[in-house]
C-alpha cells in the first residue's frame, strides 16, 4: 500500500499553514505598486523619482527614530510598513512637487498617522492619507498644481476640466499624481494582490459602484470620476488597508459605498476637484462603529 500522509496518526496540530510575516505582505503590496510607480517616473520625469525616494526616506527614518526612542526596538523598522506608507503617499503627489515637501509628508504620515495613534496595527486612520491631508492644508498650491506628461507645462486634470479620451485616461497618459493616472497598471497590481489574498473584492467594487451611481445622480460623467483622479488607487490600495477597514463582510460593503459616495459629493460640492483623501479618512472614523454593531455573534450567543 502506498504511503498516504492523511492516514498517519499524529499529535495536533493536524492542519498547518505557512506563517507569513508583515514584511512579506508589505513587500507584495509594494511590488504590486511598482508598475504604476515606474510608469509615473517614465511619464513625468526624474523629479517623480526624487519625490518617491524622499517620501519613502522621510517615512522610514521617522519610524526608525521614534521607534527607538519610544520602545528601544529597531527590528520592526524592517517590516516594510513605513516604506509602503511613504510609497503610497508619493504616488498621490503631483509630479512637480518639491522632494523636500514629499519628505516632510512622509515624516507627517508616520508621526501623526501612525506613531501618535499607537503604532502599526493600532492606527484608526490611513497614515499615507493623513500625511497627504496635512500637506493639502500646509501647501495647497503645490498640492494642486499639475503638469502635462507631454511637455511638462501646467495642465488641468480630467477632474479639473481637461478633456481626454477614455483610452488616455485608462492608460494614464494624462496630467495627474505620479502613480494614480494609469488604471491599467493599478488594476494589474490589484489583481496580483487579489490572487495572493491580500485584498478582497467587496471594498473596491462597492467603492467604485458607489462613486459611479452618485456621479450619474449628479449628471456627471462617471468614467471621468472613475479614471480621471485618484479613485482607482484609493479604492484598490488605500481603502482596503487591513488595519483601517472593517472586519465584517457587511461592514466592508457599507464602508466601500460610503467612500464612493463621499468622494463624488466632495468633488461635486466641495472646493477641491479631488475627494479621495477626505472620503476615506471620514469612513476610517466610522470603522469602529461598523465593527461594533455588525460583528458576528459568537457560537451559542443569543
């Protein structure tokens, strides 16, 4: 009789899984973002690379300094979470912004979005978006100045009144933030994360559907809202953050719809043409309530 491991009697545990580290998970998310980042550098030039390196550097150095001072530990600096925060922040920044501003944003993202909220796994708000929100308040002009990928001159984005074909919007050859313009590369990276079970479909799908339906109610072009700004990177990579998103399936659906609806409301009724930052941060604040009132009942609980 051939050897069959299922017939072997042994001590527990009988079901074993491979333990995955935070560093591995963060590395895979950064790998998924790499195509969009490289395309942004190719499209907008060397300053985009400097912005990415500065934001990542500011985030990593800040975490290393405060982690050592507050806990005396240095091992967690290498888990990749700070580098991912800096990368996400950089990809939402204009390609013409000063690398110094980007570095300051990386510092703010870790300090106010992570360290002062308790550290990795305890933060209520997405750290990269906290950093971006602060940059919008401090440097509003620099954060809303866009350039053409063709000649580097000032240009309007699709949400700001620029007119572009759907093909250009999907491929990303339009003015915008460094890593948000190409829906193609963002979707490719998200598909990789989905196959690796790093993200699940409810939040992104509900986010996009909520935005599309709300745009239609306003009589706006839903494709421009979906492809013309930061909706794709927000829905696929930021709203799906494990720490700051709901735990239950119903909570994820409500969270995603809320993000999409708020995004379009801010875009259509607010001063800024973009609304991703504040919509996700507002819904982050609702997550504890969603987890509390939509949690599953324990076995045997009435």
